[in-house]
C-alpha cells in the first residue's frame, strides 16, 4: 500500500501522520508533498524520516494507492488530475468537490457505501462541523425522519489551521503583557472574544460555512431535511462544539434518543447534568469520538429534541474521517 499526503506540513497533514500511526494503517511506502514553503521539511513516521517533496505537475503519483489531500481547494482542483490519473483514490479534505454530483461526500458512520461510486477517483471529506453533527443525527434519523435542524456552532481556532492556533496563544500572551494583540488570521482579535462569522457572507446573509452545513447534510444523509446554522468562532484552541435542535416526523423520547446515541458508532454519550457531566472542548480535544450531552425535549416544539456535542475538529472533523474512509475501502477490497 503506497500512501501520499498532500499538504503534509499543515495542521491536518500532521494529524494524518498521527492518525495513520495510531490506527496502524497498512503502509508499505509513504510520500509527503507540500508547497515551496514546506518542501524539504522532514518528518518522522514509524521511526523513519521522510522529506516533503514539492508538489508539481507530472507523474509523481504513479503507484500511489491512496492520496490524502489537505492543501486547500485551489490546490486540490489544480492537481486532481495528476493525483488520480494512475488510479490513486484521492480523499480530499478541501471544499473543492464536495457538492459535485460525481464526487461522493462521505462520513463512514452515515454513508460509507457512497465511497464505492467515484467516477473521478475522488472522495470528498465533508466540512468539520457537518461531519460531527451528522454522526449524531444518523442514530436519531433511524428512530424518526428528521425534518428540520437548527444548529449554533462554537468553533475553535483550530478550524483555521495551525497558524490560527498559534495566533490565539500569542494574543493571550500579548494581552497579558499589556501589548496590542497580533490580528492576522481573523477579522478581529479572537482572545477574550467570539466572532459570529466563519468564512465569507453569501447574498442570503448566511456565511459559506453555514451553507455548507445546509447542503452537505442533505447530500451525506440523502435527506430533504433543512438545516439553519449560525457558525461562531470562539477562543478555545482545539475541538469544536455545537448546540443542535432537531424536529422529527414523530416525537422521540429523551430516553430513546440517549439510548440510540450511546449505541451509535463514533459517538460517546456523557449526559449527567445532576453531576455537571457534559462534553467540552477541554476534554474532547485529541479524542476520536464525537461526544454528546444535555439531550432534552425542545420546549418550543413537541416533536423536537435538543442536544450539545463536542469533538476534535482536526481529528474526526478532518484527518480521522478521511482515514476511516480509506479503511472502509481496504476492508471491502475497493482500492484500485
């Protein structure tokens, strides 16, 4: 099994290396690719040192079985043909192909089999907030069809990459020293603040991030459910959280929902409000699962449920989900 990572020096690229190692992913040969800025850097994987090669047009992907790409939509679009032309499966973490009809958008807990139909050799990894939400929606959908979803996300600095995480830490240090904080990665200072904007605004007043949750949820779950989202950047370092309200076709009891969520793959239920036990980014960072708590009836809707979730955006929201897709393809013998 020959595996390539494109964007190896980024936050998700580094997470790919950790996840592949943690899960003992079968790799006989590994190649790392990056931009001119990262080419030449060296990383150790399973005791062996690898140098990042410059990503360029040509035949460098000959013999590659699986290519994990996380270098931005522009790079994915430019190099997709180079990556796939010799038969490699491209599992892409950018937004480049997510809504293309001939590219499956996959969360293995929800729609793993969609990955088998990939006319262009590309499988898209969904947006991080969508991934974590649909993993929890899936067991509820099995109890009763979800008709409407309202969600407010609380997204950490990690969603904007390693440089954004470093900037948040730098801002807290600068403010503690009485200095003016450095602001480059976001429209405003993030430390001691929340910013009600992630990505650019669309004509309808929603941001691209919020529209991703609407469109991607429908494609992954093969549903007509409508999702109205408010995505907010908060000053936690790593792991996103979401407050979710769902309206189902038939009423579902809290006990039914809790039981289904607890039994679902990729989900851990921590729901003991009497003892102040519920998921938080402080504890979910670095974990594989999406953690769920505060499951309760929606007081404004007799067919409604509301719950809170938290999960690691770089892990399940990106690298882990992509690796799980690859693991599924290997399991069913569908690589090349």
